[in-house]
């Protein structure tokens, strides 16, 4: 891990994160040209912790607000969370993922933004996955209309990205989404390249940091019936080392866990190849820390809005259109 260097004078003090990466740009610094390569640390649905039938379950969980965000902040890094606006409330936290996860409330998001410098983008209004079959007015409410809600709560950088629920995107819908969001998220492996990302209709590739079955032949965990294999932190570290200018890698995570829980996950082995989780949205914290340690000095950790501005996706080229008129 690259160590932080602090060079302080009477007039100024500059800092480099302990992970070696450049810290994310702030709103005030957005006007200055920022050179890539870029890395976005994306947190789907801004999930705070696990839940058991919507009751908070923090056992062997690294909470987003008390564990993940402070650790990123200590390293000079910031996260970007996605927000499903209808489930997000002022007076209580939401329950998602088949009643298995707790999401942040508006006050939680405010704290993450103001104290830890996080940004937030839209994950739709109701997690509608059949966007292409909605009426124009309903489509607006699920996509562009969510920006009004996010901005009402002070999230002015939300137009950087629209995260398609469950990766259910289409070119036709994205053509409409691109009128109010800089980019639309779709799942792909690897980094996006500027000529491709900046081509209409402005899709952005996002790669999941997912759990799953382990990698060691002959073990019980290698036979788990999971959608994916456990994501290799070594492979991700190699991806980070290979990033070059004109590239943008987005790594999406959900909930981080530690130790083990019967029939749910095991992060106890010193060998990451023996780590596993039945739910792909659970990943071992120790391996995510290894990924953070691997972020090179030349990589800028930023939110999607920063990339949009750096690559020439002008704010005035996409702005929320007025909602369609109601049917007669």
C-alpha cells in the first residue's frame, strides 16, 4: 500500500490518500480539468446493513455508515451510492433485497454526503425493471423524475448516472434517460473507454464485486449453487494496475461481511480462494480492503458527474425535461 505523503507549509497543505489514489473532486473543484484514469466506487441501493425480515442484522457486518464510509474517508476516498427514491424516507430506513437488507434514510444520505463527501445517483423510483413498457409519464417518474426528488434533498450530482434496476436496460429507454442523466449503467466486465462511453446513447459499464462459490476444487464451497464465483481481489487489483488515461472503471459493491455465518458466508481463511457467500451481494471485507490497497497513485477516485465533465458531457446537454402531460 502506498503511504500518504503530507507536505505542509504555512500557506498550504496537500494530502495524498493512504491507498495511493487521488481523492475525489469536490463540487467546487469540478471546474478544474481532472485527468483520468478514473475509478468509481459504487454502492448499490446505499444499503447500510443486513436485515432479517426487515429487522436490522449487524452481526459480522461492516455497516456502510459506521464502517465502510469512515474507512474510505481515512484513505482520502469517497463513495457513490445509488438511491431508490420511493423506498427512501425521512423518518425510517427502507427494506430491500427480499427483506434482507436495510437502506439508508434521507438523513443517513445527508450525513454520508456532508461528513464523508459521498455522492448519490438514481436507482429509479420503485425498482421497476420493465421500463420499456411504461407510458411516457410513468417512464418519466421512474427515471428523470427521480432527479427532482434527489435535488430536493440536496444531491446536486445525481444526474451523473442512472442505475438501471437489475440491469434491465434498452437502447430505446436509454435514449430518453440520456436527456437527463449523463450516463446509464449497465453491467460489463472491465473499464469503459472514453470513445465508447461518450458515444450515444451514453452507456457506462459497471463491474460487480460479487460473492459466490469459492475457487478451490474438491471443497464443499466450490459446489455451491450460486450465480457467480467469488470475485477475485487479485484480478481486480490487476485491473486497477492496468488502468490508463481515457479509461473509467466502476466497481459496484453491496454489503461487506467478516468472519463466518453458518450456511451464509465464510471469510475466515487466509486464502481468498476459500472465501464464499451464498448471496452474491455479500463480499468479504478483508478482500475489499485488499482492493482498496491496490488503487494506484495515478487513478482518480471520482463520481460519475466528475467523469462526465472531464470527458466533455456538458451539463446543458442533458437536463430534466418537464413531465409529459397527463392523459386526456
